[in-house]
């Protein structure tokens, strides 16, 4: 293994850990206490901030994907080598699981602790707004597609240098504002897996949707960008 490859995997592990710990942690730890005032908007902003800060901290090393669906989309967008995909996905999933484990230890570290939904994703009875499976699929596909288009556009050569992380982080914040009521927002299979392993049983049974829909959305987003928006 090349040293540079290990550094890329390490950066993806760390960045995905930060995304899950910071984003899901804000929901599990802070939003559980209304007196703190973080609420729905705060959780959305927390996810955006993890990507924004992670992009600048780890992006120069690995590209700052932190998301298997993003890695798939970047392969199709011609920004990432397919030969590196498996290593990135494994590092991302392991980082998310590590974050879920650390978050579980913290969340259960008081008498009478109840983790509730543990920031997991779901549909039907397990959707925050009780939206059905079709609504969840459409939401995750559409929003992941838009996310990929924004990522590809914000990191294109013609884009303003140095502002890509900001655009991507704000886009993820907006995505959460739209979709938390529907699915509790995934658009990231690693993020969903990391907390599902430690959350209620239903999360694992519904996890398939939060792998399939984001990856399909990423493929659609990459195709749209390549056909309609890609620079000459």
C-alpha cells in the first residue's frame, strides 16, 4: 500500500467520523434538551458545519468525500478514479461506525439514559413526519442528485477557488432543512449505517433504502451535470 493511499483513507475515516459525530451528535445530545435552543435549525446547521470544516481540514488530502454516494458520483463525474472507490467507501463506513460507537457511549453515560431514535433514518412509522416509503425514496434521490450537482459545480475549475467547501456545507444544511421531517435526512449511506448499528432495531431493517436512494441520486446528479452543465 502506498503511504499516500493510507493518508487518503485516514482522511476519509476522520472526515466521516466528524460528520457523523458532529451532525448526529447534535441531534442525539443537544436537540434532546429543548432548553439549549438548538432545535431543527441547529441540527441542520451542524451537519452543514461538519462538512464545511471537514472539507477544509481533510479535503486537501483525500478530496473530502465523507460519503459513499458522493464518491460514486465523483467517479461518474470524472473527478475520481474508480480503482480507489472501494477503499474510500470502506474508510467512510468505518469512520461512521466509530462515530456511532463513541456517540452511543456518551449518550448512555447517565442514569436512566434513553437513546430514542439515535438520529437514525426511517420511513413510514419511523419517519419523523410519518412519510411513506415512496416519499422517502423520492426525497433521498432528488436531494442527493442536487447535492452531487452542487459538489461538481462548486469544485469545477471555473468555480471561485477556495469557496467549494462553503457552498457544499450550506447545501447540506439546506438539504437537512427540507428532509429531516421526511427521513431524518441521510443522503449518505455511511452516516445512516454508523448510527443504525447502535440505534433501534427498525433502523437496520430500513437501512437498504438509505444506501440505494443516495447512490441512485448520485448517479442521476452526475449524469445531469455531465450532460447539461459540465465545462467544455
